[in-house]
């Protein structure tokens, strides 16, 4: 696994250009490569987060259970994304969400506590941490804004414009959980857009 994932950070170099090769190699020393099977958790609800991870391959969903017992998705983690529940880690409180593999996936898992001393020594790594927070905040805002639309068609079109990779890679069932609508509503929205009948 270590050899197979030796160049795991290469796709991330363009995403975080300030990080030097030496710093990526340093991160590599702290990382442990793991395969998470489809349906298995990177983080379970009720567990205190101690690890973060870069997704090397595969897809993940951040899930919650609503008051009626329905599973909803609040975020996806795709290849080259970062998995974490910082609120649980910093507050030392049980996570209210689970992070679940949607397919067999490979991650580079990092112990958050071990990484923290590096932020004061390697500012570029600290910059990556900040960029990750900003990206997460932007995705949360977009998700909340999207849910303000009452029409499933508007929600689907917004997602298609802002995060087309989700449309390409995630199943209709899980997109429906993310948009908080039924699978049938997603199918109708897709058909409407395909037939150029959707009026926004």
C-alpha cells in the first residue's frame, strides 16, 4: 500500500502550490495509507474525531440522521478532498455525523494531534490547513444556499453548476439525500433539464 500510494500528493500540488516537495514528503511521513471498504466508516457518529485524511481514490459522504430517522448527506468527499470533523476534534465532543465510504476507497490518514506542532514550523502546511477550512466553509454555505430553493429542479441545477463532479460521480440515490428530496424528484429534474423544459 505504501509503495502503491507513494505519489499520492502529486495531484494536490496544483491545488496547494505553496507547499514544497520537502513538506509533502514530511506530510507523507505522518500519513498511514488505508483502504476503507464501501459502507464502512472513516468516522462514526458518537465517536470523537482524532484523525483527518486526504482521499486518494473513492468517494465519501458526511451523513446525519434527522429526527424522523432519515439519513441525509451534508457533504461529499471525493478524490483529493480532505476528510475531517474539526469541531469534534477541537471540542473533544462526540461527532454528530458519520463519514462513510460510498465505494471502496484509499485514504492517507493523519493523526491531527501529531500534525499540530508542524504548523508553527512549516507555514505552508498551516496555509493548507487554512485553505481546507475555507473550502469547507464555502461548501457548507453553498449547500445551505441550495437548500433555500424549494424546487428540486432549482436545487439540482445549482448543484450541476457549482459541483458538477458530484453529478458525474455520485449516484442519484445519494444526490437525493444531499438535496433533501426524493430520488423520483431528482429523476424528474434530470429529465426536465434534458428536455429543456426547466424554467428557473
